[in-house]
C-alpha cells in the first residue's frame, strides 16, 4: 500500500492495492479516524482535497467547541455609539472576546454560522475603505447577510431625507445598522428611531469607537497590558474622531496619553481631559511606547487655510529621526488612510519591525466580529 503523510499523526493519503484513487485518512485528537475517498488519482489534487476536508472538519469542531453565541454577556448595550459610555470592564470584555476571533481569522476556512440569517446594513455617508470592508468581512465570517447601501446612487440624490432613508431600511427589519456620517451625534439620533442595533462607524470629528477598540486590541496583543504605557497621539487632533475615542478608551484602560500637535489644532474639549499637551514632537515623544499618527482631515478644514505640507512634515511628520525621541523600541500606529510624506515617512509606515499599521487592520476584523456577536445577542435578550 502506498502511503503519504500530510500532517503528522493527523492526515494521510494512501492508495489501496489495485486502486488508482487516493484515499484520505483523517485523525483528530480524541476523535475516531475518518477514511474518505479523494475521488482523484492525481496526487496534487488529492492533497488539496485532503487539506480542505481537514480544515472543514477542524472548523466544525472549533465552531462547536470554541465559538458559540453566548446567552448573556457582562456588557448589556445594544448600540455602540460613544466610547464615553463604555466602562473599563466593558472595554476589557470586548477585547477579551476578540481573541477567539483572532485565532479564528487565522484558519484557512473562515466561516461560522453564529449570525446566520441576520441582516446587517453598512450605511456609509462618508468615504471609507478599512471600516466598511472590515465590518463586511466580520459580518460575512459570522454567517450574516451584509448589505452595502450605495448611498452615492441612492434616493438621497432625488431629495429623500436621511430620516426617510433610515425609516425605509428600518422597515426591512435589520439586526444592525453601521453608520458613518459627517454630522456629529447622528448615530445616537438614529438609534432612537430604529429597532436595530446601531454602531457608530465615525460621526464627524466626534467618535469612532470601533477604531479605538481595535487600536486597544492591537496594543494589548503587543504589550500585554496598558499599565505604565505612554501613548502619543499626534497631528490634527482638532478634527479627529479617532483621537477623541482613543483618548477615552486608552486612558480608561490605564495608559498615559501625550497629545502632540500644532497649537491651533488642539481643541478646548481635549485640554479639559487627563492628557499632557505638547506642540513639539521632541518634547511630546519623550518616554513614549507608542506613537499614533493622525491624518490631516482635509475634508473638515473647509474655511481655514491648509498648512504647507512640507513644512508640516518637518515639524509634525513622523520619520525615523523623530521616532528616536520616543522609547528605543517604540511602535508606530496610524488608523489610516495615510498621507505618506505628510504625517508619516513612507518607509517607516511600511517597516514591519516598527509599524503596527497592518496589524491594526487585522485586529479591526476580530474586534468587529466580537462587537457584532455581542450586540446581536444583547438585542435578542433585551431588545433595543
Ligand atoms: N480608520 C478608518 O476609519 O479608515 P477608513 O476611513 O478607511 O474607514
């Protein structure tokens, strides 16, 4: 009998005498061995089929064992709108619950059924790449149906009001609405009108809670703890919802926050928070473990004059030289989208020994999976 080992002790291919077809023997710990025909006489095809079967069976077991929709979570909310409303314990719980999805997202086959039959709408009234696609990936990996409403082609162009659009979608009985809009506080208003859960995916310069949660998850994974960490948030603080949500969440978790930016871009509401404010990168980066760079939010700087980009980069853009003002092994973060050469040096942004930017994107999927699972589970129990 011809025998080929694919995964030690777990997966073999073999051919019986007088048969051209490869057979698969699959043995998982504490399970009976399974023998399945690959239905192929070609070794490479049979290998591929065997690996697919192995992944599928592994996934089935992990679905049954590890990831089940919980009945009750210590966090009871059905909306995720303001970071301010999340307690330290709730943030820690959301982070903890994301870890199973980090593991899940490393599997070859990333499909679960825990949100099968659930309907989620992406309502993006402002441009997005990361947040919109990340929610779409998260929802689909959990088995939900996600509808991207093409708002640029919607009846809003024919004069329909936002309220009418929302009322129309609400009548389709969705489970979650994910809303990005330039108006501050709009997600909160929508949550009072609809029967579904509402997630704020960015409202003007105010809040972007899932961005701050994914940043916190990235930091937790890298450093293990938030205690004694010093995090610099640098750049256009005035127009940044990411800055506001991150200050709220990271300081609640126990980190010290340094805010660095031009004087005219440090707003009064930030000055009243428990942060240290600097207008100079050399001073502000001293002792920092993480340097979080922000994009100049050109779309919100309508009436004011934009700074000269070269001058801005020299003063506030992050390059290797300025990064050396921080701790020796400090890491760089950026929520994206990046303006290379304006707030960050291109080479540094791509340097995976210093930059966590791609890791932030991966963590975004995991945290959003946890958020969707928890909010929908809460909606089933408590209603909205
Ligand atoms: N970080 C972030 O919100 O990116 P997008 O605008 O691409 O969604």
